[in-house]
């Protein structure tokens, strides 16, 4: 069998180039959109003390060598989030970043080890404002690409339609027949055995060593995500507090957080938060995540103490990260992420 031609051969590049040029056009349109709303574009350092503190997030590690030969471990960032929040603490009020981020152990039709992330923040605004931003950006991408609909693997979505807002609890009930919040206590604690029993009753696979988080993720992947963003975009909101990441608790219901994700055609596009500014609570969450990472993968990442210090002085804000390459994929009809990346990372 003949090996596939590399992306740099003229014939392959000629096939890829129309989508890449549309990518450039969308990049320019996004910058115009943010500038018209008084956002400042920022560039954050790719080398960080900590790449992020999520259990299943894998980073690329490196080291800095000082003039005296001293070696300091560093990581390529998995998101500009920590740096952006430091800028909010410094006094910026509306910022966005559009640049490369790196995640290890990720490669497939929707994943690439180096990809482009669009991240933006609004100080003093509720996270619902980010939901409106998402609707606007979907329409902007479709208009720029001349696309009436988004499509991926047989699933279609109207990028001009008002997105559906669906809570995670309602999604579990609708698509899996599970009462998720019955397994979450008022203080945010989770009942693993109750969720295990619910999955068993629903006919979903389980394992004796599954944690509550494992069971939650299995329902999300197998039952919920494939049904999101069909016909129109879905904003999946109010994640259980155990899945809050860097989001603050909801004032409406302390069992859930001000976190949402944007889906189109079953594809996750963005992850937004009403930002947590309680540094001690964030430290507690990070440590729990790193304990879980060590249990599963045998490693942990350091905490960015500078970030936690800045978080304690950061004003109330909302922020979101969007996978830019995935948005380009949907807007151009590409079926794999490498079709919309100018120079894909060498295969491995």
C-alpha cells in the first residue's frame, strides 16, 4: 500500500489550501469582532510553571537552563487561562487571546497535539454574556465561510439559530433517564453508589472501581454528547459542582456551578465559566485533581502559586475557551482537524 502523501506536497496542499484561506479569513473576522467590542488582544507566554491542574490533562514538559546552568522545569501551556487571569488581576477588563496551546496524549479527527485556542474574558459581566457571544461567533464563522449549515459525520446544525440552553441535569434525564442531582448533596458532595446504581438500571456499563467522576464522564460520552448540537447549537450548562473546574458555584443552586459547554453537530466547541475567585477553594480543587491524576497516571503537576495569589485579587469575571480549529472545521465542512491546520505536527 502506498503511504499517504505528506501535507507539504503540492497536490495535497492544493486540496487543503481553500480551507486554510478560509481559516485566515475567519481569523481576521474574529479580530474585527472583538475590536468592535473594545476587547484588547493579549499574547501570553507559552512556557508556564504549571500547565493546568486537571486530572486527565496531559502536558508537554521541558526545562529552562539558566546562565549558571541551573535547570528549572517548565511546561508548554495547555491554555492561556492562568496568564489571562493574572492580566485581569492587573486591571484589564476585556481581553482575548488567539494562539497555540499544546496537549499531550491527544490525536484524532478532533484532537491535535498543538492547536489554536480562542479565549476571552469579560470583567463584571455574567457568564450568560458569553453564551450570547457564542451565538454571535457561530453566525460570524458561517457567514465568513458562506456556509448555511454546519455538518460533521452526518450531523447537521444551523449556526444562525438561537442555541438551545440545556442543564446537565436535564440532559441526563432526557438522554439517559438518570436523576443526576439525586446523587449530589447540598454541599456538593457526590454519592458514587447511587450514580453506579442509576447507570446499572439504565443498562450502561460499569466497573467496580469506577468513581463518581468516571460514571459521570461515561454517561456524557456515550449518551449525551452525541445528541447535542443537532439542528441547532446546544449550550449545556449548570455542571455539578464536582465538575466545576475553575467555575464558581451557582447562586441559584449550590449543587451546580456556573459552567457551560457549547456543542454543534455533537462536537464540543467551547467551555465557559463564571470565574471562581476564591483562591483557597481553587487550591483545594487543584489538589484533589492532582491526587486523582497521581492515582491514575502516576504523576502530578505543580500548582502555580503566582496564579493563586493573583486569583485572590481578581475581580468578578466570566471567561471562555473555544477550540478555533474545530470551529473552522465545522464552518468549512472538514472531517478532520488536520485539514484546517497549516502545518500539522509530524505523525506519531
